C-alpha cells in the first residue's frame, strides 16, 4: 500500500463542486467511483488540495489517496480509461506524512469580458491587491483569518481575452471571484480605485461576485515533489470528443447570428 498524489483536471459545468454532497454529482464522487472501479477500494483516504465551487474549472487540482497498485503509470492510465469528466494528468508517490493541502503555491486564472475594459485602470487596480492585506471585504467569511499575502495579481491579454492570473499559497472562499469583479468594475468605470482602497482598509463595500465558470484552478505546486506525466493517449480521445461538442455548440450560435443579424 502506497500513498499517491495526482494532478487532475475537470470542467466545472459537469459537477456540483468538488466536495462530496449527498445526492449530487461532485468531483469527489467521480474520483471515488473511478478509484473503486480500478482498485476496488471504496475508502482510499482521498483528500483534495483545493476546494472548487460549482462551475469552477481545474487544470491542476491535486489529490492524494492510498493505492495497492505499484505501477502508478498504469494506475493513472486505468483511471483515465474509466472516468467520466475527470482527467488524471500526472502522478507522484509521496510519504505517509504528506498533506496535499500544504502546497507551496496555487495559481488561478479568471477570464474577464474585455468589452469596455480599460486595461491600464484594471492593471492599476490589480497592483492594489498584491502583498499582505486584510481581505475581509473580498471573501465569503467562513471563520478563517482574513489577512493573507497575494504574491501576484497580473492582467494578461491572450487571444482577445483579458485574463487575471493570481498566485498565492492559499486563498479565502470566493476571494478571487470578488477581487476579479472589483477589477472588472474599476476597469469599466463602475467603481474607483479609491473604493478598492477603502474596502481593503475595512470599510463596508461590495463589488459583487464574478461568475464561477470564468475561474480556473490552473495549478497546485509543491517545491518538494516531482510529478510525472500520465500517458497522453488516455486523455487525448476524451479531449477531442469534448472539443467536437464545443465546436458543434459554437457552430450553432454562429449560424444563429448569421440568420438573425445579432
């Protein structure tokens, strides 16, 4: 029996969040089902590095569990062959004392609607959040301390999209979606940087909560671990199938636009 860490990816629209919920399809329930099919173990000690809410995507969330299968390359390939919606990207054997929640850093991305967005103002707003702050006005309070350090908040332009990239060791509940909403509002003239400064200083102010499906957990990183990549053939077939579904959906809306003039 060995302890295993894996990086997994999933599209948030297919799940009611990552945590187990009675009667709902979650990432946890899918992973447990996959492990049960491959290892026959209904209680593998599964743990997640990061919780993701309903609709939030992940390219590199981390999990850990116990496995009786020695060949982790084969195990990862087998999990990819049975899973419906979870992609097992990489793997690493870890010690008994490994805690998957104790990551070195977590990287998230949030996609903003670029229409009407003043990039210069938005970037100025991003800089306000970097460093150590009390983020009490930028989270859904759940009893945890609200003062923490954001290592980096950067606004990127990729493929005509405006993308916020965050890096920190950990975050608060709804924190990124609330910060992203404030950057969007400042960039579109619906709020000012003085409003953001006041909120960071503790004044009562709400900028709203950004949509969940615009948020992606890009990676959970551990400086002391080296993950090995899974067999890409176990992922490629399902990836191409999902791409085809999206192309058909986009084709429908493009045809609708041409016929209606929208």
